[in-house]
C-alpha cells in the first residue's frame, strides 16, 4: 500500500527476506539521502520472504566508509515475483562482515531520483493518492474508466485507442490487485521513454495479484493533465 516517501525515524538497516540487515555506504552521504535510500530499499524488497548467501569469491573490493574491503558473501533475497529497478541489478547484496554495502553508483542513481522528487513534490504526493484510489476501485463512487488512460501519440498512430469499457469491466480488469508505491528509482522523466513526453513523470507501480506475485505486465502510470493515468504507449527504443 502507498505509505510515504520518507520515514520520520532514522534508519540504519533494511527489513527484507526475514532479516534486519545493517547497511553501510562506500563513502559518507547526507543523512536525509541515506535515510531515503534505506527506506526505499526496504520498500522495494519488502515482499520477499526468504534469503540465502552466495560466495562472492572473485568479486572486486568495495569501500566501506572509505576503507577498501573484500566482500565475503552476497546476500540474495528470494521469493515469488522478483522485480527490482534496473539500477539495483547485481549491485545490491554484497556483504562486508555483517553489513550490506550500498555502492556509490547506486547512491548516485538515488541522488538523481531524490532531486527529481524534491522538484515535483505535488506529483509524488498525488501518486500515493492515485495508488490508494486504485486499491479501492470497487467502492469508487466517481469512477470514470476513460479518465484512467493516456494513449501516447505513437500508440495513436498505430491505431490504439482508449478502451471503451464499462465501470464494471474496468473494476474487473484492474481492481483485483494490490497496488504499492514504486521505488524512487522507478519514477522517471518521460523523456526516457519518448522525447515527446519530456517533463511528464512515469512511474512503474508495483502490482501484486492475490497470490502475492508481481504482475510485470501491468502498464505504468504517467502524470498528465493534472492526474496519474495508465500509460498505453510504444515501448522505448
């Protein structure tokens, strides 16, 4: 469920896979960014219920608060419906002692994402509201299915139009899931998808079915005309 983008309390560990994992950074970073990163990672890995350790023999050295160390193992979170932002693939999980090290490349990606959020606070806040609304479609008294779709110009040119569905059909298709807020890394400027969408935010929202499996096939949301809508468009090239 949608919660918040930043917790009130300080964080030094993330919760995932049945563990409380202490976190370290390659180099010192501002406390607010550190808190945002740990919270976002906990949110991203939250649904995974188990873990295992993989030998990291041969992995390059990593810095821990500026001191080079060799990672002794790799923490692998396991579970159904695995899905992470691409910036985390193969970079999150290296352990130095009892601490999982967040590499500088991941910090840089989060810093860019955090700056984007800071510049668009109202849109990020309304995204949480849109997610809450998606989780209550069955009781949404003012639901208008056509208002939930945005068709890109490229999709229009290919003959794709806004689906002409009834309220009941829309609820049946989109209301049987649990929607959760995306990682900060999965909210990005539309220019990354299509240059014509520059300045519009796109969010890859986490969507779970009744068995707790992420539905990667669900369309992302795009902020356009003052609201978040399902984005129907051609895949980025």
